[in-house]
């Protein structure tokens, strides 16, 4: 593809911006457009559940790049105008405002949307957290509330619970898992997370599904679990995962299956690529389709997409990685550990809250998890690489 052809990136968050920057860095001189559903310039999402929610950061500090760097990118930012349809053959995108944008190459970077409970009944005081506006609305709600129930014991739910507890709220964390991240990280790490939250005063109401949100005069007053227990609340946050933002692509002809389905080069169709949370691509080393929702993947995948747009032939085969900060714990996760994998503490001691755990399945290293030992965990990452070089990870 010519370095002067036009590229349209649909999605102006980390993945979309990283793709645009990588294109320019690698010599692309053509027209470059970023179309964003939100009115905000690109910002970072990980701080939303921590620094922004806590009020430690003002919204401007979460911006991914200062204004001058965005200007130097020589790209057109079309913000606050969500895409509603893609004509794949013509590589033309239609927007909410009836704008029509065409390009030689289209990059889909529309991310994910938070799932909602089917029992919310449009009660006020019920929040999700995905966007900057979500974070600011929740922050305002926390400042006026005493009791918070977080529904969802994954990474986001646990981070919100930790932040709210540090702000002094009475916090309850609810969800069907036995401990935070239990289905992902197994009993040792998730049990330590449960202990950490309990020690800081978070009440754990785990192992049960939410049956109903209760309310009075249109405002939420609590959460009822399937065991009959009622959890009083002035505010409820729903953090039960997310789904790829692909509704606008239903008539595009692209294959949609838990994301935009791509090949190993992140191409979904001729002249159409996907990147970030919305992309489900074939991982050539793991020999499986994979979709990752994390900041690291957004930036790393963007480098491959940009290179391929410019004529390279690169496959994308990363070692998956994410991290989470909760209270005084920084937990780093490499690979694809499973809850039922065999675990061995290879550095430190869980009792000291500084340790590294190796996960293995059928004799293959599947993951490395570090707790407040970032350097040691990063060095242990090579064990996953060596295992992948020898053979693909066994499936769960």
C-alpha cells in the first residue's frame, strides 16, 4: 500500500491513537482521520477507576497526549460523532450526524461497551465505568454517598471497590465468584486479593448472583442476591464485563463473533483492519482466536496494524499481559493462567505480600503472576516465551 493513501481510524482512544502515531512514525504521509464517538480528545482508561475516580487527577491529566503532540500528528480528529454503518466494499463510514467518511484503509478501533444488568429498571444511582464521563459522574455520586455496592468481582470491580473504600465509603463487593478474579487467577492469588480487600474494610458478598436492584422513588436503595440477602446501597456500580462495540457493523459483511474477526495480521477484510479491545484475531503461536481487553494490547497491536497497512507482512503473537493496582498491591499477569492450573510460588512469599507465582498446565508454563515484584515477574515472563517456542499452550 502506498505511503500516501488515506487511512480512516474509527475509534479515538488508545488503540486508535497508537495506530495513527505508528503510521506517521513509519512514514505514512497520506490523509489520516480519527473518528471518535466521544467529544473528548484521546485519554487513558486505566486511571479512570483509580486516580480520576479518587479525585487525585483532574480529567486533563488523563489525556494521552498534550495538544501540541496531537497537532503535530497532522491528523483530522472528528469527535463526538459515533459511527453507525460501514460499507466495507467502498470503505466508507457513515456517522450519527449523517457525515460520510471514506478512505483507502479503514481501521476499526471502537473498543467495548459495558454490560448492564437486566434488572436495573432505569433507577438513578446505578453506574457503569468505561468513559471519562462515566468516571466523573461516579466520582460525583461517591462524594454524596455513604454506601456503595459494586456488582462484579473482576479487575474493574475490584479496583472501583478499592478506590471507594480509600475514599471512606462503606463498600460491598458482590458477584458469583468465590473471590476477586477467582476464575482467572485461581485460589492462591484470588484468595490473597480477598484477604487484602477484607483487611481494608471491603465487605465481600461473593458466591451469589444478583437477583434484583431495589429502589424507592426511582432511586436505587440496594441489591438483592439470589440467596435472599439484601445489600443496602446509596450507589451501585455494575462492573460485570464488556462486549465489543460492533453493533454498527452488523450490515458491513465483516465476520462478527465476540469482536471483529481477523486473521493473524489483524486484517478483517481487504483494506479493513481491527485493533484493540474490539479485535478478535488468530494468534499464530497459541493457535487460537483471541481477544484481549487491556491497555498493553491496544498499543502493541497498533504497531502491527500500522506496519501491515504500510505493506509489511507481520503476524501478531504477543504474550498476553495486564496489570491491576488495588490498595497497596500491584498485580502483574503474563500469559493465560487458568484457575485450575498447577501453581508454584517461585519468588518471595505470599505471607509477605511480595511473591511471584508460576502457572502450569500439562507441564507447560501458562502464566506468571507477580504481586509487588514487578522486576522479578517481568524476568519470569521468558518462561512463557520458552514454553510457546517449544509448543502452543494447551487449551483449558
